C-alpha cells in the first residue's frame, strides 16, 4: 500500500507541472493589462517612465518563461507562491485564510448530496417501476435541469420579497461561533449539494439494479435473509465502487460550482478570492488558486482509488 501511494504521488508531479504551465500562461492572456489598470486606479499619469517603473517593481519586465521559472523555483525551494500584485501580501497567507471556508462549503455540499442521492437511488432500484421509482427519477431529472446558480439566486431573492428575510451578509468564522457559521453555510451547501446529487442518484439506481440481478443476490434471497441485510450488506457495497468514482470526478464541479455560490451568498472563500483576482488581473493569486485546486482534485482522486480496496477486498493496491 505504501509503495502504491508513493508511486501515485510521484506520478502526479508531471501532471501538476503541466497544469501549472497551462494556468500560468493562460491567465496572462486574459484581456486587459494589470499595469494599465493600476495606473488608472491610482490616478498616476500613464507616461512611459511610470509604466516602466511599475513593470520593474512587479517583476513583469522579463520574458514569460523566466517569470514561470522564478515562480516554480520559489515554490520548490521555499514554498513561496508569490505576493499579490495589489496588496503585496503573500499569496499563501490569503489561500490558507480562504481554504477552510471553501472546504467547509464543499464538505457540507458533499454530505447533503450523498444524503439525498443514496437513499433515493437505493429506494428507486429496490422499488423499480413503482410510483416511488417514477417520482424519484423525475426528481433527479428536475435537479439536473435546474442550475445551481439559478436555484441559489431564487433562494436569496424570493424569501427577501415574500418574508423580508435574506441570508446574512457578514460572514462568521466557525471558530468564533459554530452555530451562526453553520446557519450561514447550510443554505448554500444545500443548494450546491442538490445540484450534485442528481447524477449520483441516477448512477446509484443503475448500479443497484445491476447488482440486484446477480446470482449471489438471488442466493441471498433464497436463503431467507432479510431485505435490509441483502440490500445493505451484499448489494450496496458492490454497487458503490462506480458511485465513489463519480464522487471523485465531481470534485472539480464541486469547487467550480462553489465559485458562483460563494459570490451569490457573499462567502469569503477561494471562489470569491478568485473572482476578485480575475477582475484585478492579480496573476499570482489566480495561479495560486488554480494550483491549490489542482492539488486538491488530484488528492481527492487518489483517496477515491484507495477507497476501492475498502469496498472490494479483491482490489489490491500494488
């Protein structure tokens, strides 16, 4: 197991390097120049001298490949992701401050999505072609058709119109007040989790139907085992491997969806930080956020692969 994990981590390094190159180059191709934006914001005369001085101070006076080399060297040698072009604060500090917020939102959304998808998917498979099955499938199609950003907007707008209530704008950290924090995070977590539950629900139903047709399940029924025991111990465990794979594949969607949800509910996570950085063309923050997201997605998929061995003893990590 240890050797497998080490090999997988080493195999992730070339992928991470290639992804960092793509992100580093792409963010600098965004229309608009950060130098022009800074000069206009600071009311500085956009003459040649002031422009050249600002370019030199920000380290943008060298070719892009040299900027990338400096950036990668600082990360490898010192763990330094650079500094914000606007605030001058270390990017790592900003990411560490925002990461727990996005992680909490993603964890709540994942838990909510599984609490919705797994029971309904299992029930729909066990009660195939019944009224409950048709209702469950219609519900999953509805969740697939409704975008999370639209649902989040409606959740914010209509309660404020009908009942004069809207989600709190001022964010409360979990360490400061867990109760108020969960009250603020639960609603966006439900919105994001509902959008992710639809496809998981349908896959759970499909895999459960396939497993329930296997010979060993028929044998378990013939032996007189209870329905609860057959479903939970024999069928569900074997049907979960593709579902776990899907959960790993949904990690980028979970993080990408959090960008919009954080803006709608004014949650100071990495998504809101990324939007602010894009508006200001703050290249170090943009590349730092994408690098952090890439590492998180790779580690989540590694964890998914390790989960296979727990679900199916026949899977060996070598």
